[in-house]
C-alpha cells in the first residue's frame, strides 16, 4: 500500500511540473534506512535495524550545491535479551514513536558532474517510548515510559543515479550521530515504587539510506 501511494504521488508531481525547464527541484521518499548491519536490535537499541518507506525527502540543486529538507516518522516495537544463558540475563521490550525533521546541504565533488556528492544533515528528533524490563542480577521487573528530545547529525557520501528521465535514486552512506536528552519514569511491578530519571544518551553508527525522487 505504501509503495503504491508513493508511485502515485511521484507520477502526479512529475506530470504537474512536466513543463518546467530547469528541473532543479526533487521530491520523493526515503524508501530505505539501514541503521545497523546486524539484524539484532540489541546491538542498536536506539532505533530499528531497518526503516522502510517512513520519510519524505526534498532537494533543490543549483550548480554544485544543493539544499535538502526531510522528515520521517516511525512507530515500532521490539525486544532485546542480554546474557540469555546467565543468571543476570535481562529482557527489555518496547514500543517507540519516533519523529524527525531536519535540513542539510550537499556538494558535488566532481567537476561538471552531480552523480557523486558529499553531504551534512542536521535534524531535530522527538521520541516517546513505553516498555517493560525484566531480570538482571537483582531480578527486577518494571514498566516505564520515556520521552526525549535530541539532535541528529549525518555526514557522508551519496550517489545521484538517474534511472528514468525525471526519476532519481540516491543511495547514501555515512556516520550518524544521535544525542538524546531523556526523561524517564519507571514503576516497579513488585512494590509499585515510582522512580524518575533524567540522562543523556549518544549513539554513533554507520548508516545507509536510499532516496527515490522525481525531478521537476
């Protein structure tokens, strides 16, 4: 359903602007984001290993420079278990609503060619999570809610590949740094005691993305 909607949107946008001579604008979707090269979420608990069709992407290009604007939203659930064969093993399950919006710039590296470029993106990120935690060396069990606000930076290399007359694929790879300021409330399932925490988390991971856009 998402794929059908995207291609209908791209077709309508391309047809509407078919007479524009410059075609400096691009609009489409971030169709794939690979946040981890390991399929285990326990190795990359900040976000799921794969995000599919959850973002919009806009780009304006002039000469060797381009302005990029993007947004995304995901609602995902998962679980992770640490040391499953040991007495202090623990299980964490969660549901996470993740919203991001940002902008960036890119620069074409090759003279008179725009198929290879470098870019830097910055974005605001808001996350709301609920979940449960079981186990650990003290045998604890608790439910929790947390909200966070943060800043993401994405630096890397991209390729602009024209697959049809006005349709482009842009695979990108780089380093993603996410800093989150978290407000967490946990409630013990044994005693009912409520605890509040405020802390900061930082993640640095290699990330790959694929954008699909139509030029107009």
